[in-house]
C-alpha cells in the first residue's frame, strides 16, 4: 500500500511540473490558460492527497525496530516515564495433579522364562527356582496339564521345561519336611514334602518336590503328581552306584 501511494505521489508531482511549464509557456505566448490552470490545480491537489496518505502509512523500518526494542527492554510507568526493568525471580508453583498409574501387571504366562537346557543337574542349573516362581504365581493352575510319558521325559527333560506334566505311579517313599528346613526354604513354602514313585512303566523313578504336605500318602499307594520337570539328579544307593531320578516340582499330588 505504501509503495502505491508513493508512486501516485511521484506521478502527481511530475504532472504538476509539466502543467506548470505549459502555463509559463502560455503566459509568454499569450494563449488561453483555462485548461492548463485546471490541470495544474488538479495535479497539485492529487500531490497533496497522496503525499499526506503516504506519510500516514509509512514508518521507517529502523525507527520501528528501535521503538519495539525500546518498548520491550524498558517498561513504562503510568506517567510514561521509563522505569528500571523488573525481573521476576519467584513464581507460585502450579499444583501437580496426581496421575493414576497406567501400568498393567504382565501375567506370568506372558513373561519369557529362559530355562537352562544345557545342564541337567538340578543342583546347578537353576531351573528349580524358575519352577517355584511359576507355581507361586499360579498355585492351582492345572488348566494346561499334559499327561506325560515318564521314560520319554527322563530321556529328554529339556523338551518339557515350562510345561505342567502329570505322571502316575506307585509311592516308593513319602517324607514331609518341617518349616524352616533347607528343603522348605528351597521350595519357598512352610509345608513341603518329597514323594518318590515308580512310574507305570515299572522302572522310571520320579522324584516329586511337593510345595505342600504329602497328607496321608504312604509307601505302596498309587498317586498322580502334577509338576514342572526341572532336570535330573543322581541319588546314591546303599549298596553302591546310583539311581537317576527325574525331578518334578509342583503343588499337587492326588
């Protein structure tokens, strides 16, 4: 807008000068001057109008920049006098609204458990502790029980890690352990028992680490145990040599 007004002001000034020169020539030559005077007056009026309008809309960039910086840097009082800048040093803290936690506990079944498949010895492979944690989080879980073959599990127990297996056989021995004993601490339970049974095939030895009492079970009873295979263990016998036991950890024997 300012550029347009400036251009019109310039054109009006040029036209005024042209009419002024023509008027002077007509004075000298004594020719009619009516239309020349009208043009001279018109261009003069246009020059004044566009000049005033241009002055009202034009603000030099440097002047504007200096004004803005001064206004920002130096606050003004109500009387218009400059005051020293005020620096705000303290602010009222905004109240913090507590937000409810959005974390949803992950079910144990969805947590990846890394079983030790290279070491079959339950005293060193760490699998027993993993099974105990599973049983603590799902104490009565028998919804995904697989009926197992004791001989096959004994042969390759690592294929069954993390699976709840049911095995049946005749009780060879059943012994309960008191609260606070090493066995109870190992299974993290006040009531614990160890049930040794001979599988239905007649020769595979199943050693059940039970996180509860054996109840009324006694030698010769037929029982089904539910537990997680965790490896094998060599048990020395009285006449020399050892027997290999398949170790299960569970909460149930019935």
